[in-house]
């Protein structure tokens, strides 16, 4: 390994020019004012974390709207980082592995409930930790619930393991941390097993199948697993920061653990992938145009029921937001108190640190790559997302108002104007008047109207689904909030209706 003195290297930490690519496309107006704040946060992260180089991007409305590169990809050659520099993205590879497993499932070549040993025969004689342990399923491997021990320090160094050596390891069997299906425990070894399943089912090497099934169709021409065959002048060399100096990490060849973290890509290429993932939300009509069905992509957010609560720091005032998190399929699936559904994953690898955050409800994705060991830019990515939200740049994808919801809302407005639910009797589900009588409703509505006066009931409804929605009406005295919930009948009638005076 080569040691590079810190004094020499710091002189090279300059902002590199950005490769134009798609970044020159028009930017959503609400994002532009926030970029100086975001750029400052990433520059601070790069400086404080001693990252030789860093590149980050924002994908919105199906395109890369902002990309910026800092520092150098190679300290000795002084090559600046660009949007075409090649970084290993470490565990962010796991989502690619999950996607090709889902593709094989869609093609009828496997089931997620299948036992892994059906496709990896070396597993059949394994000794499980307890007599009542279930056999490992493919779904257990996807969600890190197969019972293997957390193995980041060890697993990260297994990347170049030859396939024959991996086969021998599988044949011998491994130790278990716990019985399968009892808890979440992150396992790189488990994702290496998924790579072997992909290879055995597809009939080709894992890396070749990912290239054929995903990379080529997405136009990711600079992305792949054969790092040593990639152009050295584009390669971001990986470094470790040790005792005030950078030490070059050995470049590991492609091997049996590639499916857990071996992919190399550029910001321009990865942005294509992020835009493709985001295009799967919301569920929609229209032809399937990508290499995988949209419904299958959305399964990245589905996983185990081992939910954890983490506390995400908020930008500015430093407050914390409880975030519910579970591991989906190759992605962490979080429900953020402000951002909604958030798919995220870090990548930690000898020489690299990466992070991606997808906000499907807003059609926005953020990612960053660093060429310093375990230097995942999680903090500035989340800070950038919060900054975009606070600036009003995350508008959210509006669910269309279905004809049946529009009819239900029209009935809700007619009821309020008349002060009587019987004004829309034909729109009420069979439970409605059983739950509260028409007479009681008349009294409630009279009391509300006495406090609010007339209300502008023509305001649009905010759909929360095809059969539910909320609304806010401006009234003579204040505002009135309400919600409509339809029953699953034909025709769809109102099963529940609420009105309440909004807090000032």
C-alpha cells in the first residue's frame, strides 16, 4: 500500500469541472435557490471527512438536475473528480442484486418463498443453530433475516474470493448467529449467496446477467464489475485516512462476493438508474418500458416485519425526527415524519463510501460517492433533502381524483350546505346511518354552521387514494376540515364522513 502525505494531497482538493451530460437540462425552479446551501454542506463534509474526492447529484422529474464534483479521483495523478469518474458503490450494489432476483421471479424461474438450497445445493447439509430452525428462503436472504452474523469488516474483504473457493466454503457450511426468521441482522454473506442463486438460475455469471438484464437496457455503459478492466484515467482510486495521511487501498478484483458490493459506476450513469427507479411510483396505467416491471421495482420498499425506530437529525435547529425503518429488498425503507417514504442505503467499502436516498412520493433522488474508506455521505444527503423540503421544492406527487371520489366529495358538500345527511341519502353506505342517526347528524351540522357560517365548498379535494380524500373549506368564520371515505361497493358509497373546525 502507498502512503500519501496529507500536506501534499490537501493542495489538490479543488472543485473539479462538471461533465455536462444531462446536468445541463432545465432545473425545477424551486431547487435552484437551495443549491448554494447544499453545495456548502457537501464541501464541508468532504473537508471534514478527509475525502480526497466526492461527487453528488440530485435527480428530479426523471433527470439529473444538479451534479457537482469536488477534489481528486487520483492523488498522485492529480486527476479531478468529474461526473464521469468511476466509483465503487459498495453495498448500494445490493439493490441491483435484489432487482435481478425479482426479474428472475417475474420470469417464473424462481419464487421468493423457495428454499435457497433448491438453487445452491451445497446448503442442503448445513447444520442449523436449533432443531426448530426453518430452512433459509430466498426472501430471508433479501431481507437479512437468514440468521447470519453481521459481517461488514470481514465481508468487505471477500470481494475477490474466487468462485471455487466460495463453493468450498458453502460446502463446508457456516456458523449461524441465530435461527433464520427471528431478527434482522445485516449480512454481506447472504447477498453473496443471492449472487450464486442468480448465476445458477440464469445460467451465466452474476455480473454478466446484471449487465444483460439491467445495465445495458438502462444505457449504463460505464457501469460494471470488472474494475481492473476499466480505464484507469477515469477510475476514482480508493484511499484510507490513517494517522493524518492517505493510504491507497488495494483495488480488489471481481469475485464471488460481487453481488454484495462490487459494482462500479459514475454519477452520470447512476442518475439514469435513480430516475428509472423513481419512475415506478405511483402505480399507473400505460405500457411497461423498462427492464423490470414497475410493480417489481416498488417491491424494494417491501421486506421484513422487523421494524426499527431511528432518530434522524434535522437541519438547522438540530431537533430529531423519529423515523420508522425496516429493510426492504436491497434498500432500507423508512417512513420519515416530513419526507414520507424514503428508500435509502449506504455503501461502505475499502476505499469508498457512498449513499443514496430516494423520495418516491416527490420524484426526487439524491446520491453521493466518496473515495475514502467508509466515508458514506449520509449526513449531507439527508440535510439536502430537508433543505429542499423546507424550501418547498418537494411538492409531492398528487394522486388523481377518481370519478367515484369526486362524486363522494360532491355529496359531502351537498350534505353540509343542506345541513342534513339525507340530502345525499342515495350516496350513503348501509353502515352510515347505523353508526350515527340522521337526527344526530342534523344537530352536529347545525352546531358547526353556527360557528363557521357559510363555507366555500368548491375547493378541490386532496385525494389520499382512489376512495378517500381530505378537504379544507374557507368559511365566514375560520376554516373547516373534513375527510371522505368510501366503501368498497358498487357504486362506491360514503362509509365515513367527518367535518371539524380547523385550528387557527
